[in-house]
């Protein structure tokens, strides 16, 4: 069982533009947003469901995928 999913990105702004309309249609409210990423869903007590999109801390992952 997953309670939330974290997706890493090198471009948080582009990811937000892609996922915001999708999550709105699916009925998941925006929980928070910063220059590092965004989160949609419900994050309260033990009732956590959501999607988080944020800057990948491990920069080499993106480079390895392109090589």
C-alpha cells in the first residue's frame, strides 16, 4: 500500500504546470508549493494520500538516464 508518491524532477516549475491540472481533475487539493516542488493530497495524522513532486537531490540520476 502506498500512502504517497514522491517524483523527483530537475524542473519543478514544468512539473507543477503538468501535474496541477491533472490533480485538480482527480480531486486532490494543492497542499503546498515552493521553489523546490509541490504536494497535492491530504497529509494529516495517519490519513496520508498524495503526490509530491520536487527537485531531485541526487543530480547524477538524471544524467545517467540521458546517457
